[in-house]
C-alpha cells in the first residue's frame, strides 16, 4: 500500500490524506506527497510488471488499492511525416484520443472516482467543458456510482450525448464555464457529492501525471527535451511539471532540464496573453470565443503557476487563432492519421508556431499532447474543399469523375 499525505502547494503546511482540497492556513491548493520504500531500478521493475494501464504507476498515485481498469497506456507515436514538415527530427505525439471516453480526462477521473469510493461517496459530479462530463459518466458506470455533470449549454452537441448514454444526469447551464464552476461551488455546499475537479481536486489532478510517466517509460525511461501541452485550467501542465520532479526524485529517470511549452486558443488565452506581456499574473477572459470549447476557461485555477513554470523552464505559452487550429487539425490528420478535436488542434497549432519560430531545435526530442478525439467535434472541421464524387454504379461514370492520372485529392 502506498504511503502519501497532502501538503499545501503555497505554504507547505502538511495534512493527512483526507477529504480535503484547500489549505486552512492560507487557502492554497493541496497536493499529494509520496513516501516510497523502493526507488530506482527496483521501482522501475515493479512498474514494468504492472498492468497495461495507468494503474502500473500505483506507487505514485493516491489510492489505497488500484482497480482493474483499462485507462491510459496510450500510444507514443513517432511523428516522422509531421516532423519533416516542421523541421523536427525527433517529434512524438502522445495520442490520448484513444482512452475509453476518447480524451485524457479518463485519467484524472479514474483517480477521483476511486478516491470517491474510498471516502464513501455514492455520487460523483463535475463542472465540464465537455470531455470531463463524458469521462465522469463513463467512470461512474464502471464503478457503480451515480453521476451528475454540469456543462455550458454552448458546448458541442456531440459531447452531450456520451454522458446521457452512460446514464448520467446532465445539467446544461446558460453561461460560460467559469459561471458553471461558480454554480458548482454553491451546489457542493448543499449536496454530499464528490465533485471530482473541485472537492476532490487534490487527488483528481494526480491522474494528469500519468501522461508523462508513460512518455518517460516509452522513451526508455528518459525525459524528452520539450513538451507542448494544451492549457485550460492549467492542471495538466502544472502536474506534468510535478511528474518530472517525482520521476527524478524517485530515481526513475536521470535529471534533465525539460522545456514546458503551453498552447491556448486566441479566443481564450489569458495565460498566453500574460506571458506575451511579461506579466506574472493573468487577466481573466470574461467571454471566451473560440472553437476550442474544451480550453475555454477564462479564469484558469493554475494559470499563474503555468506562467511561472514556463519562464523557469525557458519555454513559452503561445496562442493560435481558430483558422490556425482548423488547419492544424487537418495537418496532423493527413500526416499522421490522427483526428483530434480543437484542443488537440490548438496543441498542434502551437507546435507549428514554435517550430517555425525556431523555439524548438531540429534534434530535440519533442512530445506534443493530443488530448481529445476529433470525432466528438465534427462541426469544427471543413471538408468542403476536399474532392469527392457521387456517381452512378458504372465504370464510365467513375472514369468521367476521376480521369486516370489525375490526383484523387485536390482542392
């Protein structure tokens, strides 16, 4: 059984691993700290003998007993064709679009749902921009829990289907994600539910680390030179930095300076705007306007921490507009055969911007996180310019529509 406790990220006050999420001394966020009996080669061997899921990293996850659940262990794709277009010889894509509910949110919810059961809850809930709602509903179905999910009424229609199919109660709110989040904070005071990204946030965010744990193992227990990470609340980004610290501290990898780049959409880029302005704190975006709905968080909880980490790691937080995001979705699809939603398009658009500006060196090991599947957001792409043909079932009709020697795919 792993040994762990909570500690305030701001003032370092320790707490037991209880149902807590805020420091009583300074109101800072609480994070999990681990004390392991084994490290280095022995810990690596234990992990490698584990299940083909994120639960192989159970010694560094805040659960008392890991369930048998197939979440994580997603492909790390060597992106040679995309790399050639961008002038990057060692580019990899962490393809988290193939998780059970088709986004990386399955990772964080797997931890939170398990913790909810340990604490005796019968209902899990969340505020979501879409992907988290599906992940919460799916996890509840697997774990035998009830689920209630709150979403802005403007999210993509396809993202409302999954929670309903999995049996969750869906609450659509006429407001932004930040307004939904404020409502959830009020509901949490009234109902004895486990809100995965609020009351259980200290445990929930630990699932974010497993992307980098997998990347390091898939690279032969080596850290990459640079990561490109989408920024919504900032939890994925901040806990990737925590994962680096833990991998080094417990002797799983050699110490290495890793540059952590962030990517946001122009229509909701409070962190990227603050980075460009040289500010230490971001200014909230009151009315996000972007096709990347899953990144449309105007007041990111970890936004200021992202700024500090980006500067400390000699990296940047960049923003791309909707046209660049759509182009990036098409680029990664035609070069690597991966269809991503606009959040993944934002990551790839940021990668393109960084590569073409010279921020990434040709021989660097670069990993970009692809966090959600494009089949959830078909309305975000425009295929009208791709040639298609509708013909009668005759060879002459085919020959007339696609003459021999003419390219099949043309604008």
